[in-house]
C-alpha cells in the first residue's frame, strides 16, 4: 500500500525540490504525492511535477479564514487520510505560519512535519488552544515577547551593574 503525502507549497522551488527528493529517497517511490498550492503557483507546480495531484487555494497566500469557507476544497482534500503532511519553509524558522498550521490541522492526517531551508525536519503536534490564540493574537504575541525580552535584559543588566557597584564599595570599605 502506498503512503499518501500532502505537501503545503509554502516555500520556494529550491526547498520544495529538496523536500520532494527527501520524500522519494526515504519512501522508495512507494508514495502518492499531493500538493496544496496557491492559484498563482499552479502552473509552475504542474509543469515541474506532473504526477502530483494539486489542490488549489483560490488566494495568493494561505489564509485560514478563507480556507475554512471553501467547503468543496476541504471535502476534496479530506477524501484521503494522509500519512504525512509537510509544511516547508524557505527560511530556517517558521514565523507567521499560523494560518498554514491551522489549515494543516484541519486536514485528515496522521503526522505533520515541518521542513526548513536547511533540510531540518521536525514532527509537530498541535494544541488547539495555542493555534486559536496564535491566529487571533499572533502578531501581538511576538511584539509582547520582544518587549518582555528587552525589559528582562534591562533588569538583568541593571542588577549586574548594581551588584558590581556593591562589590566595589564593599572592597573599598574592607581595605580602608
């Protein structure tokens, strides 16, 4: 029985080629490949990979709120249960992938993996509450984390300077 693998086309062609090569090598061609692709990339994907079945999102980007309104597409995708879903990134990290994570989480599957530009593969499990919070407040969360880090570093630096001052005074008093 062949393994069903869905790739979300969320990266550039170089990363997609690297991912498909990895999938083919590790599964010895015993696979059925599917691709969730934006409408502006369909021709490119079909020209390079004619054997991959494409599911077309009618937007130029992956937007979860638009995706969940397209019941026909969701039903078409969920006719299969995928052994693996891959979410590739053109970068070494996956910032602002909340919509894509929510889309992948709504698809009938066994495992979800991320694939970064350097070929790093990570199996991920989703927490529905975290996904909803990130979808609603994702941009603000990154801002508050940044502010928290700046405040924490400022306090740490201030405490270090205060400790240095106390030690300096203690040494001066001790040696007088």
